[in-house]
């Protein structure tokens, strides 16, 4: 699998590419399957349909890896929080965690209720071509905790930051609880057949640098240590979105995801001797083929001779054209060809 | 004025401090005046009441500068866009700029309709103590154009980015139109009596680095050049929020505002030989006196021996305690005292 080889820093024939949110609303095929499922959560809980949307971009775009179709919030949902997706608002937890006594509400065996995810994984791995990798994933504890405390998406994250600064012990307790669940969940995904794991810390840049290292990154490191001790051959991709002070990021992972707002040459200079870098085309460039080409040329030039997996620097935007995404994939695979 | 001295890199007795959104919802006095005005826009349009809220934090917190109470969106509003503030949503333009022919709707003499701002400035400058500076401000063209195209706040800025990547000539035309208005508006503020000007580019980090330099920063530079040619003695503070590649930021300004997400030591190394730095305490630290102290110590240590104006790295959060803001101001003025 070219994707796994690139994760493990082996030389590859070309730079492998996949796209964050490659199975998503920009694809008419995805919209059709989702309509069949009823709604987003029902789609996550339906292994057969989740398998279907996971495989769609493999056929349509020709990417080198599939990523499990699911949502990072299934973990807190199965820990006991009432999750719904509200139109024009996004995910909402009706019963957020606001104080220490709320921790008693959280259940510590969420992984046993996430069987629909493992069922989807087995199904996908069976149907996916042997040369394509299947990436499993989980939300990082900091991002999950942000949702669990805020109860919904936030522009300023005031509630959770207030707790971080006023009640750090409470936050660490919650973060550790969630970390334990994430570790068990990732283990079960690996047992079910994923070839690699990505840890998404979407709200990493909501905290100032040193505070994130303490409340966010340290828990990702813990997850990496535990997973690598048990499954040393499974590559881990860490994606602490948009962080600065990159030289401070080390740990037991293989690939570091770079957000589009991070200058790729800075990430390369700070990290590429130790880790494969993944990223980081600005998703909005996919509006225009000309801008795609410009961006691909610049990124391949920056990463020349370094271990690299091509991706966007953030997820696909719903109103992008599938045709342009396909153009991107083919261009990267062609332009990066060695020899 | 200690604030102006710091802008102009003269030695000062202590590090001057003001706070972005120091006149805002966290102050009961502000809420009372705003209730008297009726709503937010009416407050902006009422010179007497705008003067009142501008002066409140001077008395309550003891900051070293007042900042004109107004909103960056008064410029596009007076250019002909229908502005309203919708609860739990923020500013909304009912008639956004979606295509080139919409440019015909924009009026080029907005500065003549902004007299309520100049009236407020004269009133404030008359009542403000002579040792305190009055800062005027404007939104940077990129941020104003983002609002004008999106029609409202956005998480992903898809509409405006689509135009940037698909129709760059249209965007440059709109940006130049807005830049011309901002320049005339800033000139009128200076004529009315402000002692310094801050240019806020709140959505600077919505664009990838090189694209921001072209569509955002270049217009700020143009404003600085024009204003400095006419008013060389008026300090200009540029605040391109959260940008990276700091070594690329030069121009005819005096002070560079640093967002809390930017490591201050990086900003210092890249910029402090040429510019005074302003910032960058994480606003959420104001929840806790202990975290304020920790943050102030670290920032003063980082900026030791350099030209510095203390501020938050973003605006005040509505649920912060005025008492803690006052503690911050006194602490900075005391701890930074040269002796």
C-alpha cells in the first residue's frame, strides 16, 4: 500500500493522496446514500451505508486511501451525551458537562456500544482493493472535551476555556476519562481491520501554545504511546490543527498533519526529519483548476525529497465540484511520479 | 502621552496598556448606556453616548488610551449596504456584494455620512485627560470585503474565497473601492482629533499566507502610505490578526498588533527591531487573577528591553469580570515600571 509506505517513510513511486472529508456533501452519490439513511447520525450507525460512502471517493476520485465514514462525536455520544445535528448550526449536545458532578453521568464502556463502527470497518476492508489503505480515526480528547463542555460549536470557546483557566484539575479529570475511551476505541478499530489511525484535534488552535501542549497535545501523546506499545506496525497520523511552535511537537506518531494556515516550509524544517508530513492545500483552491495547479506545484516543490502524503489542509467544502477534486488527485499522482 | 511615546519607540516610564473591546458588554456601565441608546447601531450613531462609553474604561480601569467606540462596519453601511445586528448571529448585510454589477450600488462618499463618528471624536478628545491618547480605527479592506461578500459572519468564508480564487480581478476592484473609502475615513478621524489609528484585519488568518499578502496586507500598506504622507506624526497600529510568516510584514506603520495565538517571542524576533509590538495576553486568562499574573510575567519578560504596548491578543469576552480587567491594568503598570 503506497499510503502505508509513505507513512513509514519508505520510498514510494509517487506522492500518495487522500482528501479530508472526501466522503461528503460535495458528492451527489454521498447525498443519495445519506438520504437513504435518513440523517447523518443514522448514516454513521448503519454499517452497510457507511461502508458505501467510505468507498465512493475511491472509485470517483482515485485516492490512495479510504477513510472510515463516521464522526468524532460518536465517542461522547456513546459515553452518554445526547447528540443531535441541528441544521445551520451543527452538532449539539443537549446535556453538556458543566461541573465535576456531571462526570458521574459519563459511561466508561462506550467502545462496547460502537460496534456499528467496527462492523463498517470489516465490511469496508473486505470490499476495498488490497492496494488501498483504510484509515480509522478518532477525535483528540481536547476537541471532544470542547464539544462536551460547550454543548455545541463555538466561536470563542469561552465555557471550556473558563474551566481550563479556573478549574484545571476538573478539566484534566475529564480529559483523562475521554482519553481512556479513545484508546479503547482506537484499539477496537485496529482489531476490526483499519490500516492506520488519524487523531483529529480540530480545536487545537483554540488554546494558546503552552496551554494546548498541556491540555491537548499531552493526551494525544498518551494515546500514541498506548497504541504503539500494542500495535507498533500501525501508522498514526496526528493532526493538531493549526498549532504554532512546531518544534515542540514530538511523540510516538508517524505522520504530522499540517493545516493550510501553517506555512509548509516551516513545518518541513521543524518536523520532516522525524515525521512524514501530510497536507496542506487550501481547500478553497479547489474552486479553480488553475489555483489547484499553482498550489500543487508549490507544495510538491516544498516537499521535494521529503516524506509526504498529499492532502488538503482542512476538509472539503460542500459546494466544491467533484470534477475538480478528481483533477487534483490525478495531478498529484502524475506530477509527483519519480524516475 | 505615554501611549504615543511607546508607539514612536521612545522610552517610557512603564509599559502602557489598553484593552481591545475595553468599552463593551462586560461593563455594567456600558450595558446601561447601550440600553439608553436603544441598540448597538444607534449607540454608534449617537456621538454623546458613544463618547460616554468610550470614556468609561478610562475611569473604571485606568488604561492609558481610549479607543473610539464605533464599529468597523459603519463604512460599508454608509457605502450603501443595509446593516443589522441579529441576536446570537452578529452583523448581517441584507444586500451583500455577489457580482461585479453589484459594485454600482456602492457609494463613494461614505466619509461624508460618517459625521456622527467625527462628532464623537471631538467630544471625546475634549473630555479625555490630556495624558491619555485617543485611538481612532477602521476595518482593513479585506475584513470589510469579507463581510460585504459573505453578508454575515462565516466559519469558512467560502463565498469570498471562491471569488478570490475564481475572480481575483473582481475582488481587487472591490478591495480598491473600499480602500479609497477607508483612507478618506481615517483622514477625517485624524482631522477630528484622534491621536493614533488602528487598522483591524480581523479575518487576516482566513487566507493562506501569500494570498493574504496580495488581497489583504497590500491594501493596509496602501492605507499606511497615504496616511503617513499626509500625517507623518500620527502613529498607525496594524493588526493583521493571527498571520504567519511575520518576517514578510513591513510597511509605513509604527505598531504591529500580535494575536494571542502568535508566539510573542517569534513576533519579537521577526519585528521588534522595526516596530513597537502590541499584545498579546489570551483574553480567557482574565477569568482568573492567577492566570493573569502568570501571563503578564511571561509577556513582560519576553518583551524586556523592547518597545511594547500591553494589550490582549483579541477583544474582551462579555462574561469577564471588570474587577479582573482592572487588576490586569494595575499589574502591568506596576510590574513594568522602570526604576
